[in-house]
């Protein structure tokens, strides 16, 4: 049934799409980009997809062109009579805008869900959404994968006898607690207060981390301000070492410099968002997700359960 599968790589996720295609033993479809002088661009699929299941792989991290390209590719596949269009979005952009937290603001995650559905996506596959309830914003099936499937085997290879799982903020307590229970280790929590977005005003630690190897768990690392402050707090409270495990390495602004200069021993991310070239990657380890997504795609094509791909849920 894989002969009816067409994998299309968006500009933001070409290596990941190629990795998924290699795992499945299929070719990445040929697409063409036409760029106009004013910044507008057009995409075209250069081979037939009529009656096929089209899988478009594109993480929608900034700039907004990545989201626009995904929408155009979905529309192109729909107009080319694809049987099914699956949008594979390892990183779902605008996920932090999942509610109205003050008057007169947009719910960006819901808007993006509407746009994807209107464009013609018949299924969404994503990983570690910033808020689980975003799945309910869609009127089409959403397969929400967990990076724990990749991270937990990695952590189990380490010495867990002295390990403490921690979260850099209270919003990630549920995720960190699930890791701690699975690994049968203790949990610590950082409580932070913000004045404005991306700027932490104050932070305290709840839990005993003295003499422990601390592993911070989060769904994404953006400017790395919270993460590096949390690492510093852990060390100030007597931690032996601090690592961080974050699914999506957005790493914007001064993030690379902050990580390089921080007390973090290591930052472990997936390749849902590629690292920027020319930056200091010395403390950053990247775990591939192509195998996980390829297994899920194979199961969907063959109408098999994907439950075996979840360690935590």
C-alpha cells in the first residue's frame, strides 16, 4: 500500500521528510518553488498525486512563510485530486496562543487549525503540543505523538539512581511528573513569575535537588531564558549536574549564547526544528524523530493501531 503514498517535503523540514521517506523506502516527491521579487512565492507539485495519500512534512516555526507554504502545498494537493492529505507538523506553530488570557487577543492556535482544515488537510500528525486541548480545535483526526517515546529510552541508558526530574515552570508539571513516575525518580518544580512574555522576573525551586543529577523537562525551548535560570537555580540549591530535555528547539534570539554560557551540562532536543548554522552547538544533542513518524505513517497507511508508539499518554 506504500505505493499509494506520496511524501512532500516543505522547505522547513526537508531533512526530516527525507528521513521518513528513507525509513519507509519511498521517494520524496518533486516540488517546485517560484519566488517573486516582492517576496510572494508559489509552489507546484511536479508529479501526479491523483488518488494518492499525500503526506506533507512541515514544521511551522517562524517565519510565517513556513505556515503559508504548508497551506499552499495542501491546497495544491487537494486541487490535484489527492485521495487524502496528511499534514505532518512535528512542531505546531502558534500553539502558545491557545486561549484568551486577556481581552481583545486572538486565539492563534484555533485560527491555524481552521486554516489547515479549510486548505484541505484531512489528518494532522504532530508532537508534544504546547497545550493538549489544541487537538479539540480541529474537525479532522489529530494524532498527537509524544517525544517521551524517544527521550525515555535515552534517559534510561543514563544512571537514574541519583536522578531527579524537574520542570522549569508549573505549566509543565504534568509532563515532568509522568517522566518521574516512569523512571521511578523524584520530582522538583520551578515556580516562575513573568512581567512580560519571554522575560522571567523571579523563580524559586520546590523540591530537594541537593547532590542530585537534575533533568529539566519541557516541550520547547525558545529564548532559553527560563531554562538557563532554572538550571542556575538548581545548581544554587546544590544540584550535582543539570541537563535539559526539550522536544522543540526553537532557540531564538540569544538562546544559543545563553545555553553555551549556562550551567547546563547538556541540552537534548529532537530535530523537529533544525538547529541554526553558525551557532554554538557544543552543549546541544539532537535525537532524530524520523523513525517514530515513519512507523506511525506506515501504521496509518495499513490501517493499523498506532498505540504501540506511545510510552506516555
